[in-house]
C-alpha cells in the first residue's frame, strides 16, 4: 500500500499548456520537514504505488492521479467539480 502525502505547493514551468506546467510538487511531513519531488519522480512513484498524493481544496480532499495527454504523462486531480485545477492553484514551493 502506498504511503499518502498531501501536496501543499508546486513549482511551475514557464509554459502555457496546463498539461506541461508542473515542474515539482511539495509538502510537509508529519515531523515538520519539507519534501519536494520533480514531476517525473512523482509520476513514477504513483505508478509503482510507492506514494499516493492528494490535495485539499475548499475543505475537500482530491486524489492526484497520473493522466496522459498527447503521449505525455502528467499529474492532475480526480475531477471534483472545483475549478481552477487544484494542483495549478497551489502556491509556489519555496
């Protein structure tokens, strides 16, 4: 079973295509330390079931999944009816 982690920040590429905008995701561990993964590392971790990720938007938890657009894998939240995209709405990781 994958360990679950809340994504609380992202780093964006300077790109206008929403399927290619996320460069890295990050969050805070239970001990208060920060973690950060490049998008490719996060995708591999989801696909191998090492990690599962989620975001909280508007008090609602949304799972993060791997999707494919034009042959490129990317991270997105499960459709939850909340706009804009939960991941792209997160603040920048510092």
